[in-house]
């Protein structure tokens, strides 16, 4: 009775009416807000994002350009599959378990020859076609040691190929395959016109993903170094290049080949691309293409000097500060340089009027000179500039390795206080030049000069600095050569070398 009386009380009735009113008010407010506020989709339809017509047109034009490059280049870039076969002697244990654990009973271990097959992968560029034979340019390291070579083309076909020629010094090679099918030839551009910031597009088969196209820019030109100290400069690019891209094409925005992708620099254990790719400029390969096809061999020009990029203190003593070039520290006796009149200590600045920026470039310039042709070398000797005409000869491994003709055969450095500190020598140690290297079998080696010796004189005459040392070599050693030097604390003389 009490409960029913409380539920029907006037206060509870008022409370219920207020509660119903609040709920109804919230409902009306929510309904009103929903009707007055458009949805996100509705707002997007009422205010669509408009892409500027000129921006869209520019982007589509660039996209069309990249599509055109891919359509043009892909059919002329192939995949190279190689197999290298090696044979090795391996132990044979026919008497298991006795011979496995204790060896042959007669004391003679038996062995057998086993064949091992290793597979390789790379890329190549179709550059020439003659009478149904297609010629493919690639890197030497792609096909080096290969006993089987297969060319796989962009349309999925495969052809057996054979090696035409190889050039280890520039890491280039050429293979050929025969077919009646048609394949377009790559258009070779002019790598001398390449500038930093140009578009760079790599076409090849990275990690076996055939006919891949990646895009970037030219990061630098004229890079030197690389694997095996190749005698070429490189185009550097941030275009993604990985294993398998080697031998493939680096092209410009016109689809012209400007380089042959060759190597990458990587700071991770996987050897993957980190935006440091390097390509051989195509102009460095154009003569190679013709020589491969015509003879299968490459003939390099040979000057017959040992070159060095001297340190700043050496340049200062020689009066060459601010000069660009390469220092001839040694000259092969009887070489083109010797016959022409180039001497140790000559600083070569130009070849046929073209500036020499360092030893690598000079090596390439001489190598590109055809044997039998004359070249004019501008040198600085004793502070004076002069031109020397030299008839270049063909380079042979035998001539380039004949150390007994390398004159004088010692690489020297000024014995400065800094060098004394580095060598842990007494500050009062006597001597003008420190012998940093003696070439085995050279005249300097034959007469008894050693690394670590400190030279004080040449043929009985003293000198003040490295400039005086080279002057004496030029002027006082026509018939014979010997050195005065200090070894330890003892002043000594070498034997005499008769020319």
C-alpha cells in the first residue's frame, strides 16, 4: 500500500514528466543537426578537389615519355643466363666405413674428379645485326668463365649464344646469337653530353626480374675507381640498380643508351641498391664494339710510364700548385715515352690539347689512342711547359710487366717533419727523400736500394728537394745510375747500373 502510494505521488509524476521532456529535446536537437549538416560525401560532391589542368597535363606528358622510353628500349635489352663448369678432385671412400674412418689400406687415398656447375645472371644490349647474327654488348664479369650462354629476349624466347670477345680492363664483353626473328637495335647516344641532373632510366633484369625499368637522375659524371681498378670513368646515378642489372642499358629521356650499368656501391650485407649505381659511358664502348666484331680483341695504346697523382707538398716543391695533370714517376726504357723524350718527373697536363685531370683520365686517353698514331703530350719540366710528340705503340702484358726496364724503379717521397713523425723517425734524421717503394726487378732493386732508405744523392751529386732529384735523373744518368743513401744511421752507396 505504501509503495503504490509513493509511485502515484505528485512529486514522482513531475519528475517523470521532466525526464521525458529532456529526452524528447535531445532527440529533436539531434534530428535538427543531422538534417542541417551535410555528410562528408555530400560535402565532397558539393566542393570537389580540382587538379589544375596544367599540372595534370605536365604529369601525363612525363608519363607518356617514360612509356615511350620503355616501349623503345625493352625489346633491345636481353637477359643473359650463364653456366660455368669447373672440375675438382674430391676424395672417394669406396670402402665405407673402413676407409672413411681409417683411410685406404695401401696408404694411397683414392680420388675422383667431379663436375660443378654454377649459374649466373646479367643483362645485355643488342647493338648490331649482320646477316642474321645479333651482337650483344655486356659486362665482362657477366660472362667471365662461362661455358654456356643463353640469351633471353623480351618476348620470352631463348637462344644459345657464344662469346665474341672480352675486355677485362674496361669490363666489357660481347656475345652473339643467330635468329631469323627481328629485334630492334639499341640507339647509342652521346655520353659526353650527359649532365648532372639529367633523367636516367635503367633497363635490365635485376635479381632475375626480367625487363625491369627503374628511373632516377644522373648524380655525377667522371667517377673513377670501381672494381678491379677498371680503366674507365663512370656515370653515377641514383636509379635503382641491383644484381642482374649488370650489362644492361642506362638511357636518357629520349631512349638513347648513355651507359652500360656495371656496378653498385652498397653499405648493407645483401648488396642491394642504396642509390649508388655506376655505368660505363657508352662513348667509352663504341670503339670496343667495332673491334669486338672485326677482330674479337682490343688493342690499347701504350705510352710506357708509371703515373702518380702527387700530394700537395710534392706539387708545391715542383712548382705545380693549382695545376691539373699526372706525374710520370717512372719511364720504361725503350718505350714510346722514352723514345719520344718523356722523363721521370715530367708533369703531363694535356694530350693533343685536351686537359688531363689525373692519372685515370690520362690512362684512358692513351689507351684510346690507336697504336701507330702520334700524340702530342704537353708536360711541365723544371717549371717550363713543352710539347713532346710520341708515337703510341700497342700495349702488351709482357711489355707492361717488364720491371727490369722500369726506370729508375723507386717511388720516393719528400722526407718532411710530418712524414718523420708518421714513420717514427728522429726529427734530426738525415736524408732528403724517403724510398716508399722499390719495384721488384727494376734497376733500383738490382743495385740494392731498399724501401725505407733515405736518398741523399744521385751519381755523386747532392740535391735539395724532389725537384732536384728528378733534375739529376734527367741530366746525369745517361750512361749509369747509383744512389747515395742512409740506411738506419749508416751512409751507404748502391751498386752502379749500366744503361
